[in-house]
């Protein structure tokens, strides 16, 4: 399957989080949601852990630091910080901040990996970023003056920065592990650090298990689709076309979110959705077909 299709599916699955977020809002705390999301993913990946445990433990011994760094950035921090931020800020602010991820990946790739910034790719990112902003403000660009930032925005900034840094540093993952073996490793390591936070905050698995029974469709979705499959597709993108071009696909998220809201929540689609989609599409096209530097 072409990598572009995998990345579109990846972002589509992630966009479903907006629907899930509304479904579980008010019933689950951010740390609880993150904990059971990754606990579910760990259960799904456990057969691979048992099959490849020797390779995984060998990788942990030889690449202990980078594995822990990637696990903390991509598993422990990213979603947890995002869930916390979404409780204290608006969806508009969160999407505006999230639109900076491709630019952050571009800059970090230049600083850390010495990947040159290609003008055509930069123009593509700026165009798709404009498309995202146009979507978020519903075509009313002057309304950006009315955007007010809150304490929750700092959590979203931290989450977006965590994901951008993860996407760049994942290039240093252990070479002897397959993509699924690597993902299994960071899921369990990240879950270990997340569980420490979970228990230190006073939560209890025995008490919170009732949440899984109440919201089990949501947990199945976020564990399988937004965790296992999406992370695998994202890693395929980074491996095949690089972090810079892969990051561009996150700009599809607000567009897919609008489509899913139309399908499942009965919200309307308007002309500004088309305009935003055109800019996002042009931006991604320019980015994908810019020269690749390694």
C-alpha cells in the first residue's frame, strides 16, 4: 500500500479522537484515558512481546537511553499532555497550536539531523498551515484577533513539541528491531513511566476498571486504531519519506475532523471547508514532491 495512503489513514484514525473526546468528555480524567489507552495497546501487542522478548531485551540493554527517551516523548507525554490541555483550552486553540507540528519537525530536523530546509517544501508547509488556520477560523481570518490563550494552551504546546521531537529522534531507534517490535518496546516502556504518574496521582486500576466497562467501544478504538495502527503507519511514513514530509499530513486532521463531525454528529460542511482543503492539498503535494535530502 502506498505510504501516502497509510499516512492518510493514520491521520483519519487520529481525527476520530475528536469524536471519541466528545463521547467520553466529563467521564474520564486525562491520565485515566491515557493509561487505559496504552494498557489496551500493550495487551494487543503482548503476543509480539512474548515472541520477540529476547530481541527486545537485548535492544533495551544496548539502546536503553534512546528507547526510554522515545517512549517518554511518544507514549508517556504526548497524549497525556494533550488530554490535559484539551480540558483547559478550546478546540480552536488546540488545532491552531497543533498546526505548528510540521514546522517544528522541519526546524528540529534541520537542527538535529542537519536536513536542509527545501524552499518548495517550506512553501508547501506554509500553504497547508494557512489552509488549516482558514478551516479553524471558518474563513473569518480577522477573528484570529479574538483568540485568547489559556493555561491549557501551554499543555498543548508541550504535547505538540513532544510529538515533533519524537518524530525526529525516532530515526535513532534500534536498527535490529522491526517496526512492530520497536513499537511494542516503547509501548511497554512508556506505559511503565505512565503508570508511575497514574499511581502517584492516586488513581487505582481496581476502581477505574469500571470506566473500561462503560466506555469499552471508545477504548477499543483508541487502543487499536489511534495507537497500534496509526503509530505503525506514522513510522512507515518516517522510514520511507522522512519526518518532514510525514509531518505535513497532520494538517489533514482538522479537515477529517470536520468530515467525521458531519457524518457522526450531524454538523454542517461549508464553503470554507473546501477552501481550506484546497490549500492543505496543494501544500501537501508541494511537500511530497520536493527533493528528498538524507
